[in-house]
């Protein structure tokens, strides 16, 4: 995996462990029966995300997780004692992990193997092997030195080290021929094991084709029909509409695993009739990570990269700042995850200004590789979920993690536009009423109401709902011209315009002397 900043890989490993146990609970050990190994350093354990993830792993008692803590006591700035004096063994023992402190044996292969075998035998708890090592060993001048952390060895130091190891000094890359037969003997063994497992998987898949597709990561393109909402259904917050969508598609998406960091009910992530994942029920449909938003994001990345699951994580939009590092890694690596950020407007009721996302929307939209969708009503929420669960691109291309941003404010569903059905269901940006403004999310109904007031005053306007800038930017000039006025620069192959809902004001023309609708100017 591409782990990225310190601590991400630690939490990714927990996600891999959750996915493995969940799949094993559904498919049996015949087709999913592996261990997850993680090598972590001092920096990984210093980052706060390691606490969040380790606490969750201990709580869920994730056996088959084997972590090796490379305790070399060195950071870039110098010894770890400059800022760290934790007792790691006691810390992880308190989390409920199985801890094996094997001491200063980094070069003792027999002791290392014995410790790994003990950890493999642990089925009820995650395991941590604390291993004292010496960075730069056996370089005569750089062993246990912070300079060995990131600086390349000089030619002189490299030559000295090779002499100590008995390696040819004049060879840039050298491998003893005596090791070749041993290495090559693993190839046929691996092929045989792989073929045996593939045969078991094929036989099992034939008896359960839907679950088999989920196990092979083919979770997209399935699921029930996208829900439709009518104005007669009454006002509905988009955070509640996403729950209706999840419930409607759950039976057809066997790998669907929604969850939330302490806000399951608030974000609509609890599936109808589903239980929370626990030690007693490891195959439950949804999970919670307490208040650990950052760990939730990184755990989701691990689950997605494992395959066979479609993780959906919900929390308040303002908390996207907490999980930003994990979101960025998922966007860069193309992990198929869905973030459902709710309470995305200033209408948050009793929560107040500390929970109001203002700059978060602009910051998230600036992240490369992330597709942000801000639905205006329940129908646009349904389309956002449709895009999210089918966001994988053709073979060999990276998926784009979608981030629907849903509101707490109740809005009445608007009728679908008069565009062809293909455009209504597959294209972002639809006409929401008369007007001359672009808007997103919960601000669309406000702009529609404003357009009515302007119309009563004699000023005609046109409103366009633009749920996703990224999707709109991918469309051709013809579709842009159909959605917007042809004079708008948005009709040409340029980035999409600012949105009323994003906090960046638009500047429509105020001239109405010609009797024609004014054109928007950006």
C-alpha cells in the first residue's frame, strides 16, 4: 500500500484486518484466511492516529494483525528521547493487544521467526512485536546516528560497510549465487498455493455468485435502483436522504460497509435493521470508530485496498479537517471509498458556529483526485450515491473517491428537469428553476426563492444547480452550453465557475433594459 504521512499505514493495517475478518465471517476461511503484517517506526507511534487505530483494533480484538515496531530510538532531529519517553509495551497492553518485547535481536533471524510464529498463532488479539534495532548498522560511523535516517551514505562509508559485511567493494549491486536456488524455489511453491486457492474460490463462487462478485471487489455496478423523491414526500434533509439510498441498495451491494465516527444517527450511516460490528458479530453491516475521525478515514482506505468491500464513512463536514491526511492519501492512491460529510451549511441548529464549515468546502475542492458532490435535495443525493458506488473507471484507470456533502437543513425535493433522461441521470449540473446564478447544495433552494422575488420586481434570472464542479468540468462543450448560457466562459473547456454555495460570490449582470435575461459574468 501507499501509506503516505506517518501513521497512515498503521491505521491502513487495521482496515485490512477489519476487511479480512468481515469477509471471512461471510465467505468462510476457505476463501479468505490471511494475516496482515505492518512494520511501524517511532514516528508512526508518535502520531495521534496510531492511538485512534490501535484502540479500535484492540476493542474489536482483531486477531491476525501482526505489527513489528522497529524501535531504533532515532528521529531526523536526533534521539527519540528528545520528545518521547513512552513505554510502548505498556501502552499497547492497555489497548488490549498481545505484546511481545523481544529486545535487541534485530539481526537474529531465528528469534525473529519465533516471534512472528507466536504472533501468527494469536487469534483473539492484535499482536505487537517490540524490536530494538540500530539504524545504519553496521556502518562504522553512522550506526545509531540521525544522519542515517535520511541522508545517503557517502562512497567512503559505503565501502567501509561493505568490507565489514564481506561484500565486494567494487560491485554496485551484488547477490551471492548461492542464494539464487533458494529464492527461485519459492516461485513454483507460490504458484501452486495460488492455484489451489483460486480453485477453492471458483468452486465457492459458483454456489454464491453475488457474494463471489463482492469478494472479488466487484461491488460496483450492482445494487438496487436509485430512489426517487417527489415534492409530495415533503421536506427532507440530504443527510437523511443518503440513509434512504443506502437502505435501498444494501441488498444488492453485498460488500457495502457504512460507518461513522460517533455520529451514525446524525449522518444516516446506520442501515435499517443492521447491527454494529463487534467481537461477537464481526460480520455486521456497519461499524463505528468512536470519535476517531482520522483513523476512520485511514481505516476505510485499508478496507478499500483490501478488496471485497465498499466502505462509506460519515461525519460532520467540519471534521473533514481531522481526516484530511487520510482523504489525501486515498485521493492520490485512487482508493474506492465514499465520504459522506453532512451538516455542510451554516444551518446547524444547536451546534453553533464551532461546527459550521466555512472554508472546508474550498479546501476540499482544492484536493486533486477527489470528486466533491454537493447535492441540493434528495434527488441529487440519490444521484450522488449512484455515482459514488459506481465511481470505478475502466480497467487500469484509478477511481476517484467521491465526497458527497449533505446538509442538515430540510429541503423539499424539486421535480426532475426536462433534459433527456441520459443527462438527468448521468450528467452533473441541471436547471433548478428560472435564474442567472449557479449554486450548489442547500443554497440552491435559497437562490430559487430569491429568483421569485427578483421576478416579482421585474428582473428575470436563471438558476443552475451544479452539484459537482469536477464532473461538470469533464463534460463536453455541447453539454456545458445546454446547461449554461452560450456566452458564459463555463461553456468552453475551462475549469467550472465559482458557486454561490461555496462562499465565492458570483456577479450577475444587473442590466434588464433590453428585456432579455441578463447573462452571468464570472
